């Protein structure tokens, strides 16, 4: 079974809680046979390239920590390319 967190709003609570909660899920997921994945899109995805506000820096730190913990984090490739992100498939 897989649990997917979708982070798409860019208000402070959505960014910070949405990017912190999957880490907590992952702490107990394996013992229950559940895989955790995060998908960032919409307004939240644009925050992945920003660091001008404290909330942006914290959000990006949380995302980096999820990736470092082995949690799959995905985003919309089409949107990333439209925003000028250096994105590649895979």
C-alpha cells in the first residue's frame, strides 16, 4: 500500500505541515507495509525554487530531509519546465 501526500497550496501552514507530516508517517509506515511518497505541484511547486522568505527556506529544508530519508518526492515536470527549472525525467 502507498500513502501519497499532495502539497499544492503555498500558504505557510500547508507548506510546513505538508512537508513535515510525511516524515512522521514514514517513521511508522514500514512496520505497517506502507510506502510514503510526496508529490509537490501547483503553487507549492514554485516555492521549491525560492528562498527569500523563512517559510521558503524551511519548506525546502523539509523537502531535502524527505529526500535524504529515502522518501520519493515528485513534482510536475511540465510545470517545472514552464517555470524554467532544470528538470530531467527519472
